[in-house]
C-alpha cells in the first residue's frame, strides 16, 4: 500500500515538473490551468497525509497557491545600499582617480548589466532558501518568500560546497516577451495594459496570491554574495562559485583588467542592449578584489567600490504626420502621434502616445511639427518636445476631435478626468467588441478558447453583436474564419455551452454594467436573488446594499432602462444562462450550523467579513445584522466595541474569536 502511495507521489511530481517546464520554458502548456491545479492539489493532499515522503524539491514547494495578506517588514542584517551614478566616461575616470588615491595596487573590475527590475535579498541556510526580502529603504524591506519561491530561476535548494548561512542578492525582472504576454492577456480580458516591465515585476512580487505570481513568469538573476564568512577573495570568484551552487548568474558579466576594458564593455552594451531579451538601464562596475572593496568602504548611501553607469535615454527628432485617435474598449479616447519613421533605441518608431488633450496643449503641438521622441522605461516612446525653429508659418495648432472617430457620437469629458469618452457604449464598434471580450473573460463567463481576435472576426462577419449572440453560434459559422481549425471551433462551441453553468454573480459581472465589478456583483447577488429582482429594484433599495452608492445605483437603473439590454437579458435567459441564484451558489458544505445565527464584529484578520458570512451560509447557518436575543454566536475580531458589550449583557450569546469560529465549522485556514 505505502509503496503504491510513494509511487503515486513520485509520478505526480514528475508529471507536474514536466508540465511546469512545458509552461515556463517551452511556453506550450498541454493541460489547462484547472487540470494543473487539480494535479497539484492532489499532490499537496498526499504530501500532507504522508509526511514521510516530504521532499524539498517537490514541485509543491514552487507553485504557490498560498495567500499572503500582509508582507511583514523585515530588517536587513546587511544594509542594501544604492549605487552612485555616472553618466559619461569623465564621471567614470573621476571614480577611478578616487580609487587610486586609496589603493596603490592594480585594480580589476567586474562589469555587469544593470538589470531594470526589483532588487531582492535571499537568505539561504544549510542550502535552503528560507527568506526573501525586498530592498525597501535599504534598512528594511518586505518579506515575500512565498512569492519568490514561485520564480523558476530562484533555487530552493543548493548543491555543492556552499556556506552554511549567507545572503544572495539579485534582481527580479520580466523579459520583454513575458511582459508582452501579460499585457496580451490583460487586453483580452478587457483590462488596461501595464506600462513597463519594471513596475510590473515589482508589482507582481506584492500580489497576495502566490499562484498568480507564478503565472507572471518572472525571471531572476543573482549578482551579489553577502555573508559573515566569504568563501573567496574576489567578487568574480564568488559569482562563479554561486553558479556552481545552482544560482542563475548573469551570462554577460565580465572581468576587466582596467578601466579601458570597462569602457569597451559599456560601449558594446550601449548599442547591443536592444537585442537583449530584457531591459537594462545601464552597467554596474564593481571593484573585483574583496580586500580592496573593504579598503574603499562606503559613503552614507553607497559603496565606494561600485558605480552604476546610466545609459542616456535615446532621443530622436522626426516629423509629425498627423494625430489620430483610438477608441478603447471602455470608450476612452487616446490620441496617437503618427510620425515619419525614425530609428530609436534599435527599433523603427512610427507612433508615439500623446495620452490626452492636456498633454497636446502643454507641448503646444502644431500640424507637421518636428518633434523629439524619447524612449524611457516605457514600451511606447513619447514626445518630449517640439523643435519650434522648424515650424512653418502657416502651421496650425492641433485641434482635439469633438466626435468619436469610430461612430461619430459627440465626445464627453468629465470634470475630474483628463480623458475624453465616447458615450455610445452599445453601438460604438470597439466598445461593442470590448463588452463581448469582457463577457468571455476568465473572471466572468470564462469561455476558454474564445480570444479577442476571434471575437473581432466574428463581429466583422456580423455574427455577434452582444453576448447573447454567442449562444446562437454554430460550428459551421466558425469554421470559415481565418486560422480556425475543426478542433478549436468545437472547443469554442463547448466552452460557450459550458458557460451556461457559470453562477449568476459572474454573469452579472460579465454583462458589463458600468461600475459593477466583481465585488459589487457579489454583493448585489446576496441581496437580489435574480436579474428580475434586480431589474425592479429602486435606487433606494439599491443603496441599502453595503458598498453600493448612488453612482453605482444610477448606472444599474440606467442599464435596465435600456430596452436593448432587456432584450439581451431575455435572450440570455432563453439560452439557459444563469440569471438567478442557483442551488450551486448555495453550495452546502455541511449542516453543522443549521438553525444557528451569526454576527461578526470588530476587525477580522483570518478572513474577510464577506468570506465569513459565506462560510456561515455554506454550513447551514444564517447571518443576522444586530445583537438581540435571537443571536446565537457573536464572532469578535480586534477592537470589538458596543456589540460585544451588548452581547455580554444579554448573557445567552456565545462569544467566539475567529479561530474558534473556524474550529466550529471545521474549516482549515
Ligand atoms: P539605484 O536604484 O539607481 O540606486 O541602483 C541600485 C540598484 O541597481 C540596486 O538596488 C539593484 O536593484 C540594481 N541593480 C541592477 N543590476 C545590478 C547589478 N548587476 N549589481 C548591483 N545592482 C544592480
Ligand atoms: Zn464611438
């Protein structure tokens, strides 16, 4: 029997590792996320049940899934300094002169790429990753170990002859390719794309759900050993050793015998950096010998033995052809500068974003102006100025459009926003498509295989115009579409059919009522059990619901006042889409709380109030809103006030803390 278990565990580990490689390295997942999650859950359960088969290298150590609510602040045992910056070779030579004043022996340098991401400090004890902390202010940072474990480049266990306890520092970053992929998924789901890889990488490290972090496919490179005992005499040697223990160190780092070799390295990467699969913003030069590093020491902010060399943001001058306007999926208008093609940072630039009318005004942009474009950390270059000397006398100032370029409707601009909107959400083509893309997205109806390109094609072919049309699609209609194989067509049809089982709250989110996000949809469903109930709800009734204010209430009433929306809902209903709270939403986990009433008070820390109330319902209990004789249990968090007092006064009410509540329902946290 136990032999079988062990085999099963090992088999699962192998399979999961294989799928992980498929996902990370080859980028061809051959099972769905859900199947993967199920396999993983099975392995996690088995490992919990049979701890004798524990293995540090099990993929369960890597794939995340834990939720971290707060990232504890942790002091750095060794301060994480910043780096002094230099911007040209003069600065660099000055630095060398300062070094020579202190050190008479020849000085070697290590030149490294300056990765543009988020720095991290990893603590290894006995060859195991035990803690990962962000740089923070250099003295203390946030502990994000669970999230860092999901990064494939970070070794969880080391091999070879490593020191017992030490820190490895490095950078977490996103490759351009993975950044683009994240943005593709986001736009497919109707979300705004992220601005640049650096912010996305550091933002990802702070996500609460580590399995979401894993999906971001972050990369890591390690470039600094720090410890009480150092098993080498130079930085270069330490890097090689670290590579031997299993760390991913930079392929591009180079040992330079003198500052001229450093300059060569810089010149090379200044032009070649655009061919790297990730972004760098400069070069870091470090004195190689540790003894010399020690002699040089630190200033208040940075080591004297290291120097960052920042590349100049590249700038080019070119002519503005014209300004065009894009209509986003939410109706937001983005002006775009169409430029005479110009070479910038290794790519040909033809367009630059102008963001909004205010920015155009600030630049004082005229038709056919010569403009300066710059590429900073952002993917899309921006216009940073105008060469007014080259402006012709008759050139007119750019005048912002008044009507939507897609549908001709007059644009609106609200006081508090810099952006113009097209208000024709039901018939403006990009908005129509956007609404359908939102409908099929993962957090809504989750229709897999139906991507934004397919939806755009279907719309162009006049096969779909609103979410209800999906349910009338046939395989025969799909097959003639570009790049549509028999199998994908069948998958789409199956996916659409399956979406009829998606619970009401997700459908409510999916139909895209303005301001009704995921959370609001959930709250609405708690109070209105069907779309028909919601439809007749008055503003007064709506604002009774927690978190729902006038703005949301108004947009809900407006939605239901439109006959086209009503028609769409009728059709969705006729196809069998869940438009009321079904039995499955009231999924019963147990009946242990049957006949019992609950109220939560104070600041809860183990779960949110929503989650708690949901648990009560799923275990057969009932939530009530006030302390009275009818209350059976009061669950108190921190700083509980008058309700607790009242309950104590009544005397018959059971008072529980959060853990006792969990024990009561037998739910693990
Ligand atoms: P700065 O933020 O400009 O003070 O630059 C210091 C930062 O550069 C460090 O906190 C690291 O995150 C980052 N960095 C990137 N690559 C390297 C590298 N090869 N060596 C040291 N620091 C690096
Ligand atoms: Zn429009």
